[in-house]
RNA sequence: GGGCGGUUAGCUCAGCGGUAGAGCGUCUCGUUUACACCGAGAGGGUCGGGAGUUCGAAUCUCUCACCGCCCACCA
C-alpha cells in the first residue's frame, strides 16, 4: 500500500541503495556501448546548482540508454584541482598560523592528501543524493597511480615528439600565488586608470613624449619606438633619449608596431614586461630588463628608493617623481582592461621565466579537422564557431605551475643543468648514465602540471590507458560529453587534442553543451549577492525528483537556466500528482496484466489512452535522442497530468464505480498498463518516485533503469481518439457554459440533442455515461422539444434545459456573439481560399485543412442559425 | 574591435514557415471520497522597431535599437 502522502525523503535513500545493491549502475557487459565521462568535480568541492544541471542531464541519458538495452558506463571521478585545492589547504594552515613554506613541500603534501581523504567523498555522496547512477566502483581521481602514470607517459611522449618543450618567455605571472598561469586563467577586468604622458628628454635636446598606463615599468624600458613613416616623429629615429629617473640612455627605434594613431605616436618598449614589447625587443635585439621579483615587488634594477616596493604602490611615487622632474606632460583618466588572475584576483604581470609549454597549434590541427568533418559534433551546433575561433588562434600552452599540489613534472636535472625527461627517476638516471658514463645525482623539476593537463586525458586514462583494457576497447571513444560552455577551451578542446594525439581518434562523438544556471532573474549566483540556491537544500525541501525534473524541463538548448524555487515547487507538485494517481489506481484494484493489450480493446476510452501514451513515448524518445530534454519533460508532464489524471482517471471512475464487472476489470488492467508505461517513461527524469511506485505496485521487481524502454506501435485507426476528442469538447463546452451563466458546476441538468450527424449519434450513445458524469448531466434526451441553452459543436447541438432560468434575450445575444466570431474566422479562411496563389502554391494538405475548417464552421453556423430560429419561435 | 546569443501573456520561458503556447501569478466558481502540493472555468500578447523574401513570417533575409556572454585589447 502506498502511503497517503508522497514523502521524497523516505524513499530516496532506500531506492538508491536498492539500485546500487542490484548492481544496476554497472555496465551490463553486452549491447551497444554507451559511455559518458562525468566531468570530474573538484575533489574537495561540494555540490552546487551547476552540478545539479549537468549531472541531471547525464543521468537522464544514461538511465534512458540502459533502458534501451545499451552497455552503459557512466564513469565518475574527481579532479585534484591544483590551485583551488592548494588554496583551500593553505587557508586551513593559515588558521594555525602556518604557511606551506614553513611546513615544507613533503609535509604540506601530506596535509593536502589528508584533506582529500577527509573531504573527497563529500561530493560523491551528494551526487548520489541527486540520483546520479554512475558506476561508483570505477571512480577515479586524477592523482591515482594509474592516472598519474598516464600523465607521465603523455608528457614523455609529447616531449620526445617535440610537442612539449621548455622555453624562456613572457608568461602570465600571478604575483599572489607566485606561479605562471595559462592565458585562459587570466580575466580582463575593466579598471579605472590613466594614461600618463611622459616626456623622455632627447640626448641632443628636446624631448619625445610617450604614453603609458604603467609608468613604473619605465625602469625596464629598452627603447622608444616610432613608426618608420611617422610624419613628425620619424626624424628622431636613431637618436638616444635619457630614461627619466635613471641614468640610462635608450635608442629611438623604427618599428611598425608603433601606431601613429595611438597615444602620442611614440611608444616605450619594455621587453620584459609587455607581450607586444617582447616581440619588438626580439626584432631589435633589445635587452630584456626584468624589474620585478616573483612577488611583484620591484627588484634591484630600479632606483634604490623603489626597491622592494610593490609595483602598484610604486606607481604613484614614480608619477610624483616625474612630475617633480617636470617630465609629466599630462594625466588622462581612462577606463581600460587589466588582466586579473581568475583565482587570486590580483593583477597579472607578464613575467620572464623559463616554463614548460605544449606546442598547441600542432595538436589543434587534427582537433579542428575532427569537428569540421563532423566526427565530433557540438550540440547545439553554434558552439563549434567558438571552438574553431579559439583553436585557429591557439597560443603555446604553458603547462608548468610553481605549485606543490599536482603532478610533478617528470623531468630531472643533472648538476650541470642538463635535463632528462622520463617516466620515473630510474629511467632518468639511466639516461643520465648513458650521457655522462657514470652515475650523477639528479634533481626532479620542482614544478607541477596544469590541472587541465591530467583532465585532458580523462576520456581514456580512466579506462586504464596506457594498458589495453577491455573497458578501453569497449568505451573509447565515449558516446557523448556533457558539459558547460565555460570549459570548452579549458577542457573540451584539450581532450580533443590529447585524445586524438594519444589514442589516434576523437574522445567522444557528441559534445552536448548546456548553459549556466542563474537565479530567477538571470543573475549569476554568487555568495556576495546572496542568491545562491543550494541543490541539497532544494532536495531536502522538495525532493531530488522535483529538482531533476525542473532542470530537465528548463534545459532548452542555447539558453541559460533561470531557476526559481516556485518552479521546483511546481514540479514537486507534479511528483505528488503522480503519487496520488498511483494511489488512486492502487485503491481501485489496478494491476499489471501482461496479457492485456489495449490496442485490442473495443472501448474507445482505453484505445484513446493507448494512443496518447504511444505518441508521448515517440515524442520523448525523439527528444532525448536529440538532447532536447525540455521537450521530453514537457510531453511527459502534459501526458501524465492533463491526459491521464484530468481526463482518463475521471472517465475511468464511471466503470470502476459501475456494475459491469468486465468493463471494470478492463479499466483496472488499463490503469496498470498505463502507469507501468508512464513510470518507465518518467524514470530517467524522476528515478526515485518511479522506482518506488513500480516496486510497490508490482510493475517491476528490479530497478527501472534495468527495465525496457516503452516502444509502442502506432495505431492505424484514430477513430477512438476522434470519438474521445468529441466527447471532451462537449464536456468542456457544457462546463464553460455553466460557468458563464453562473449555474453551479454541480447542478445536474437535463440535456437534449439536436441536429446530430450519424457519427455524433453513435458516439453519444456509446459514451453517454462518460458525458453524463463529466458534464454533470442527469439525462440526455434525443431530439426533445425543449428550450434551453445551446452548446453547438460540429457534430451536434446539445441543449441544456435550464427551465425558468433561461433568459431568451441573453441566450440569443450569446449565440449572436458566437456567430460573429465564426464569421470573422470564416472571412479569414475565405481570403486565403479565394486567393488563387494560395490554392496553387500552398501544400495540398494545408489547403485541405483550411477547407475542412471552413466546412466545420459552416456546419456550426447553420446549427446556431437553427437554434436561434427555435429560440425565436419560443419567444414569439 | 571580432564573434555568439537574446528581445513572445504580469513573471520565467517553449515554439523557429501554415489560424499565438506552457508553468507560475491574476480573476470567478467548486469539499463530485486519488490529489486543495487539488478540480472546473476565465482574462491576458499587433511575438523589440523598420524593410524585404513568400500564397503565407513569431519563425527566413537585411537593418536599427536595447540587453547578455565569449575572445582580443594594460600607448
């Protein structure tokens, strides 16, 4: 027996445990492979609403495909998330008044591992609460032994192929974390600043003015550049200027990088602190003068007064000194963008260091080709433009980080600095022995790899690569990747590049890109705004099924998900509705009869419901195949609530409460049949409640994800559906008329039928009981002469006998109004149908529809006219 | 500066060539034993402006306006 009230909390953990115990989430070992790699959440993170969306979508797909009979692997795991995790642990240390430097590398890493062990399971537990049916027995962590081995192997391979190399060049330097970061980790932030116009005195007298937003960098200037054809400044080319506040002189050089239209036309060149200037410097063999320490303070290349001072604090002092020297020409306030670290929120400096790089352009070419030729495809397609643009302009990928938490770079250095790249220390020593002819002490590179390097291998490293495992053979390439657009560059592109390179083929066929979850007004959720919706609180309050269904129905392609709790509440109500409908069925003796086939029924009601569910199943199946989760959810919502609950169940009460035992038995079988189908169709969206219902009502004794997906044959004959549509229309019209005339909905009226065509006569006779109950009529007389209010439909006119309540004038006015509406519509149709172009050029079925509609309206109009005539005689 | 997306009922959004839809909210009525986390009914939109293509445009093209996001840009 189902409980009277639906209580998600009670059933969720029970049903989840039941599925896991049944091994329902593991690949079944045969069938078409279907594999999704779960984007590994940060190991120390916790579930946020974005996970709610992405994991719901993935879970819908895998549950659906299990039901289709595929061999499904949803591979879960977690990411070590280099900077993010290190930050968290450093914050913990700070509470104890400690720094990682005080602790030392080894001790610090122990602390991080401790933290990982302690909090690493949290998010996986939370994913279970959402209902995620991943194969947890296969869970991986990016720093597992196997995955680390894969990382080292890829690094060594790419190094040997010349695709990983060490280089000294400008990188984005985070002065807070004191590490290099990649271009992607830099955010351009609009900032209020100023152009400082500074006069650089010419050695030969006079001066040349440059403009800069970073005056403190002048200590690193190596030249001033002007355009070789600059109308007024080109004459200075070759002269020397005195660099203000220093005793250096630097040359004025000609370079077309100097844009005559910008600034003063002359531009200071600071090769060690600006990406463009670096290139100019290389062209002109300029000295690269590094003026910064790793923490962003000025070093001994600047005048003593500024040494050790943070470059941003030094800026106003430099400006002041220039002013005092009479060299500050003007200060022009300006809003410009400043690069900021996405984690540190500190100003990023171009900084000259030696780092490891991946030659990304080489790897990008086949990754571009794979999407161009459709081997991998983006859904929705428009994201491929973003992908193309980035890969076509890709820069070398800086993969080394001056952090401690991560995969340590597998490179070892001899005392003389020679570098040996190998998968382990022994192999490095061997190389060194070969080189030097004797054993030498080697020191491993201190840096670790960018987190995204290891996640780039996720589609195959989790399957056991480089071993040739059965899982790898079965599940690579993965079927579909589901992720947000925010990591297309960070992750998707890298997986494609590395997957194609290492595996010789793309990592996944489809790439489904979903949107971001925002609050109900479209604002990004953030703690500071206080508009964060915690998925776990939502689950506590409304249940996981409600949250999942909300996510699914709001996940229209190409649009952000604006989540409001009102919507979640609405879909909680939907779950309750399903629960109560099932309770009704149970209380009325519904049962699943394997022998029962509604297609063979002689009762239009059941055939009609079969048809409705069959069409819903088709819609849902097609929508899921096309990743249109909202369409699938919408169709199910409508079918269950409107069709099944509002109409079928109400109709069913007639036979359930009636005296015809056979009719009652069939209705019980149909209720069982329908709920079995509906719970299966709903299962991918609402796994908990559907499993609970199916188990309790004896539809399935195994978890529904192992049940089969409804594949129903379409009905050739739609007569039953037409009959029921006719009955529904009559009922709706009677109800509306009662409401309009202020007659109590429950008032049992006598009706009489006029002007019925043969089809209508047949349906009225067959479905009389349904009509009486739902329209609240006490009796239907055939063709009785009685005055009353008319419900006019195409097939017949139904006169409601309201006796003395009838106000003839009012009724005439109502029917006149209806006639006006009909005439207006007919005029529209006529304008179409009388247009030769329309008749000639529109598709035949469209013209046919218009003609049919016109014919219907003509019939209706005729019936209204007759009704009015009869009313007239009554009045007269 | 380059690119992508958006502008449809009070709110949040579907629909994307064939007579404008949903949920929530609003209004009226309703305890007919599955469900008030409910039922019945109603109101509400010249689909951002303009032009074009078409027999026909919310839907395709162009254009303008406004709103997002991404990339590039620290003279």
